[in-house]
C-alpha cells in the first residue's frame, strides 16, 4: 500500500507537487500536441500517457505498482495532483 503520509503531511505533499511540476516541465515539450493525462513516476522519471486518468494509471501500474504518481492534464497543466496507483 502506498505510504499515506502524502495526505497526512502537507509539507511532504507540497514537496512532491513541486518535484512533479519540475518533472512535467522537463517532458512537456515531448508531449506537445498530445491530448489526455500523463502520469509521472518521480523517482525513475518514467511517464505514461492515457486518454483518461484511468488509462494513464493502468499504463503506469503495470511498471510501478502501489506508488505515488504525479498526474497532469496535458491541456491544462494546472490541473495536476498526486495519486497512488490503484
């Protein structure tokens, strides 16, 4: 089970989000013109694109089971959140 301190500790969550924004900034050029959601695994830098949140999660879960990912809507990068794979 993914560590729940992400929800319990605001500082940890904010640090994760900051790292997620940086990771997204590094790959955003590669994803230009792509629609959907990207799920980024911050430790490895792996990212997975899906038309929906569920599809991005399913792609990521195959390689990164039960860990926190940074999900970003490609058409609106401000719509982003950390979630564990499910």
